[in-house]
């Protein structure tokens, strides 16, 4: 695959946005936002769907070792645990997601504190009309391609609430700059890790991951589905060893991809070794993908960067334009009637 292939098949040039992800991340975090002060927050709910929902998944992982309880809602209803000490972060990159808008509309009859993030649309209209805290963040190409902008903008907007070190954020962006040199469209050769993974995927990927990196695996599933129009399986590695592993006793066109942290828990590392031993005994070819070293934000954002790009390369190799999502358009059209 060469740059001409990318230009020809990727009609809306989504790959060009990904080439700029580190710059977009840096600009987003350096941007001045109005930072509302929410006091006595002990529970944060992230509400969003699709590419917007990924943001909640990431924050859930980032905050998993803090005292703030985190929930992720992908639907219309908030959990019953929401109270006056809860902050509900409603995110819709498009600004017109029905599920997110419904949750925002529930703010009228809820004691929780709300903030809405979008690029405009009905979310903005409702928030401005009803006095809901609102921040507008421009969309880059599409909701999924806007991940870099939204995750770092959200970190900046909520820095008074979310206990994340600025040094951790700077480290994540610095490592994105390093990863970019390997996986971008300027490096379409045998050293490109994302391109190699894309070439290797010829069947149905089965993504194995440790609990802390679930957001990266779910995001990769979503990106392969949207960009490559591909069926994908996800399995948490510990749980898979109690059930999912049995399915490998039959031959199939499923391809295991092991998404691993650079410093996984020692019992998790033990499980990876056992899983690989089993695959080797069955002569099942698998691919290992490792996170960068560093804090949890660095690990997740850089894994998503690499894996998202692999999904774009895979779509182009398959002769599929990554940008159109006609099946989603079909659902949205029916819902709007």
C-alpha cells in the first residue's frame, strides 16, 4: 500500500486527520476553556454513544484507581445512584445524538450537576436555552476522528474535578508524537506497526485485553466496525480463560490479537503466557500489541492511536472507503421519523 492508495480509497481523507492527532491533542489541551467549579463530586457519569462513548470508557479506566466513582452510560437512562454529588458529563461530538440529548433533558428533574460537550447541534441548543453548563468543541472530520481533540479538551475542562497530573497529560502527548513517526502515512513501510497489523488481519479479529485496557480494545472494535466494516470479537483475558478459550478447540478464520499493557499485573502476565502456550500448541497464529510505557492516559491514548490507524489501513487494503457509515445513517433516519 502506498500514499496513492490512501488518497484514492479514503475519499474524505480521514487518514490526514490521524496524521495530525498529536498536534490536535496539544492544541486542545492548551486551549482556554471556561472551567466550571463543581464541588463535593464523588461520582462522575460519562454519557455518550459511539465515538463520543469512547471518551467515557477512557475516563472510567483513568479514574479506576481514584476515590471518584465512575459510570459510563450508553443509552437513555441514568443510574439510580445519581445524586447531588454526581457530575453528569454528556458528550455528543455531532451534537445530535438522541440518547445523549434525552439524558441532558433529564437534567431538569435531577439533583445531579450537568455539563454538555458537543460541536453544536441540538445538544448546544438545549444547553444554552436551559442554562446547562456547555462547552463547544469543534469536530475533526467525524466523531471517531475527533477522539484526540475531545479527550484532551475534556481533561482541560474538567481539571478542577478530575485528579490527573498535568505531567501525565504532557507525557501522553509526547508519546503520541513518537508513535506518529512510526504509524503515519509518511511511513508506509515494513516498520509501520499499524500497517503490519492491518496486513495481518485477513479473518475476524478476536481482541483479548486486560481489564485496565478495556477502553482501547472496545475502541479498536468500534473502529474496525466503522472503518473496515468488519465483524469483531472482544474478550477480557481473565474471563476468556474460563470460557472463551474453549472455542479455539475448533478451527476457524478467527484471529487472536493480544492487547497488553507494558506493565500488566503479574497474574495477568501469567495468563498471557498460558494463553500463548495454548495457541502455540494448537498452531494458532496470533498478534501481540503492547502499550507504551508510562501512565494510564499515555497507554490508552497511544494504543487507540495505533489501533485506529490499523483499522484505516485495513479498510484501504480491503478496498473499502473508511469514512461512510451508511448503516448508521439508516438507523438515524428511522429514529428521526
